[in-house]
């Protein structure tokens, strides 16, 4: 499943930080990916983390 990690701000907008095709049932792989993203993209004080999939209204289409 294609997942994205976003910063989500209080006003509702998001900023996509990372995307990966990953099995969400594989908790170890998911946890390692989330920790890697957190290290590389420190969370702004006014934001929180959000993970979404392709069915989410927050999913951002990206170009390769």
C-alpha cells in the first residue's frame, strides 16, 4: 500500500514529507520508516504527524 507521511497544521493544511510503498501490517518496517522520516524532517512546533494512504483526501499526487 502506498503511504505518505505529512506534517498537519492546526488550520488543516498538510505538507507531505515522505512516501513509500509499504505493507501497513508489517509493524517493524512501518516503525523503521516513520523513525527515519522523523529524523530527516524535524516536526515544526505547530504541526503534528499524519500518515495517510491513497484513499485519503490528504493524499498528494507526486510526479516521478
